[in-house]
C-alpha cells in the first residue's frame, strides 16, 4: 500500500498544533486527528505512514508496547 501524498503532512500539522509533551501511540494520534477534524482510515494506517517516514529520519519510532511515535522536529 502506497502512502498517499499529504498524509504525513496532515499528521505533522495536527501534532504541531496539539504540541504533545511526549511521544504518542498511533491510536492517540488518530484521536487527535479526529478532534481536529481530520479523517484517517485507522490507527494502523497512521502507523504505516509514520513507519515509512521513520526510514528517512523524520519520525522516531519508540519500539515499546505499544509503539510510540515522535517527530524529529519535536512534535
């Protein structure tokens, strides 16, 4: 499954506005997106998008149970 253009930017934009103090799970990110009027298919889709961006260094994946995500720009 390809990452659709703009998905990462939509996630990053909402997280910048929300300014979380700690890394978030995909489910927590999905909840924040919904609170800000952004629709996403599922927490699994968010994990896929962020996992792929981790390969380029834009996102840190904290491999805990559950996985948590931190944007390298501080979000």
